[in-house]
C-alpha cells in the first residue's frame, strides 16, 4: 500500500511539473493608462533627422533679445561664459590643442542636440518654460555667434533646420571596437587576483571647476 501511494505521489509531482505554468496576470489593478497629453509632455526629444521638431521659427534678431533676457546672465552676452558657466561660442580649431574650447560651434555635431537641450533644460531653474519660437530664435542666435550662419537676418525654422551642418559634424565616428576583450575573444572574465596593465600617465591639474555662488564663494568641494 505504501509503495502504491509513493508511486501515485511521484506521478502527481511529474504531471504538475509537466503542466504549463499559469500565465502571469497582465493587470495588477495599479495605476492607469497615460493620457495622450501626458505622453506628449514626455515625448519632447529632437533627433538629428529633424524628427520631433515642433512647427515654428525664430530669427537671429529675436534670439539676441531672448538670449539677453534669459541666458546672458550665465553665458554672457556673446556666449563667452560668465565666471565658470559654460562658454557657448568660439573655440574654432581648438579641439586638437591641449585645452580645447568645446563650444556649440567647435564641438557639437548636431543642431538637434542644441535645440533639444535648450528646450529640455534651459533656462536654468525654469526648464521647459520656453516656447518653440523662442528656442528657434535662441538657436539661430547661437549659430550666428559661432559663424555657422553669417546673415543677421537669418531665420531658423522647422523647414530649414536640417539644412544646417555643424562644423564638427564629421568629428564623431562609430567606435568599431568591441566593448571588452572578453567579449571579443569569448574568454571568461577574471574575478580574483587579476593582473592589470593600467598605468597612470598623468593626474588632474585643475579641480576648481564649480561656479561660484554666495554659499560657496571659493567654488571648492568640502
């Protein structure tokens, strides 16, 4: 009798293991479906091919006024930077130097990044308060300050946006190297007592890079 019960138990366990697992419930009764307006509020990225650009336009002249009112306090009237806030203009042909000046004109490869960042994060402390036409105008003024466009009557719009090529557009290339030697050669990663070929060739010489403010006048990190 005991042998028969044992056999039945084994069969039941086997059948239970062979049975398909129950589907995971798709609805946990939490939250709700996002509305179209909520999705639109998050979907604000702008891509190099112009995807995501809102309809609008802005001139260099209008951009100069908006920039003076909302941006110059940190970036200077001509994008030269105030104190240690980012420099936005200049730096042409400096990337090969020991201390390159990485500005919108000298370094940034895509104009879409300029528009996206300004709309997404500027002005400092008032992110996403700008209207599309204001952003177009600021970007037009930045192009003018960096000599990417030379006509002070230039108007940047959603129609001609992708016609603008940034000076350093060819300075960025895909890295063909694999992520690690282990992935490339199928080796097992070393986890203990690993030999390292890393050699320190130099150390940072400038550490005081935090903009000054009233609460931290020295700009130092305690």
